[in-house]
């Protein structure tokens, strides 16, 4: 087991931009590496060797160093994101234990394809699970792992946040929802500019409401566009 974490960036305080806690002050830990390759990924610099020099984009830090940098950010919420942070869950656990001991709450953002350990399940306040749809360009058997999604539903500490490009993507969410009994469902626009956020949200708001789902914006994109470290 490696003793260090492959880190893309640690930043904050900023606002959690997506999902149930959007607007909340948070410290972000963005880890390197991903097991998927979504066409519209907004953080390809964490995993895509073809487009980025990952030696420059990522750094190996000990868990103590990661903890020290997180402690330097004044915010009661820690958001662990990526890339896919569950690729490094074993080394992540002691960091999260220490954050909990500091009285902070922890959200982990994951693509829902890697099984969290029982210990991680206990440490995490909420998993923001983002199962990928066909619009990601990733093949179905790679992007939807039923046992993992079922375990996350049963944990009671997960929400399921789907990235959509147009209203017709919503039928695909409904199919997955029915099959796996996923809840609660959050829908978020695939958008990397403020204009796109608003265009997609206006397009999907009524049908999302009609299905009884939640809608989230991308607050950081509305405020700062595609700027990194915000
Ligand atoms: S799962 Fe997330 S980090 Fe990985 S490629 Fe897809 S959007 Fe990017």
C-alpha cells in the first residue's frame, strides 16, 4: 500500500459548487487519476496523459502533508474529489479520520464504479455519486457498476448526481433509477461556461420537476467559469 497520495490540487476556502451543499464554504482536496475517460470531463488534467503532462499536473504528498494543507484552510466542510478519489481510498482513510477528529464533515465525490470500504463508508458524511450516462462516451459496463451503486444506496449516505446535456438524457436516468432504486436523484447541467449552465438548466428544469427530482447548478462555473482552484 503506498503511503502517499497522488494529488492534483488542494484549495479553498471556496464554495462547494454542486449538489445538496452548494454554496457551503469548503476546503477541496482534488486527487489525481481516474478509471473512466468521459468525453466532457472538466478535470482531464488529473488523469489524461495524452493531453496533459501529469508529472507537472500532479504531486505525491504524504497523508500528513495533505492533512496539514487541509488544516490550513478554514472551512468546516472537506470535499474530496478528482479524478476518481476512491482509487486511493486506503491512503485517504487516515486523512479523513483526522479531519473528522477536527470536527469537520466530509463529502466524497465519486463516479460510483469503485466499492468504498466499510471504513470509508463510516468516515464519509456524504457520497456525491455521479454515475455516468451515455453522453459521457464511456461504455455501459464500465460506467454502471450495480453492486457498487446498490451498496451506496444502502449506506443511506449517498446522493446520485447525474450530468445531463439535454432533456432527452432524463429518460436514461429514469431507467437507472427504476432498476437500482437510486435516490435521492440530483440533476446537473453539463456546462463549462455560465451561459451553458443557464441554457441547459432552463431546458431541463420543468421535466426534472415533473419527475420529482432535484436540480443543482454549478455555482463555481457561474461565478468563475472554468478557472482552476476555485
Ligand atoms: S469520472 Fe469524473 S474525473 Fe473521471 S473522466 Fe469522468 S468526469 Fe472526469
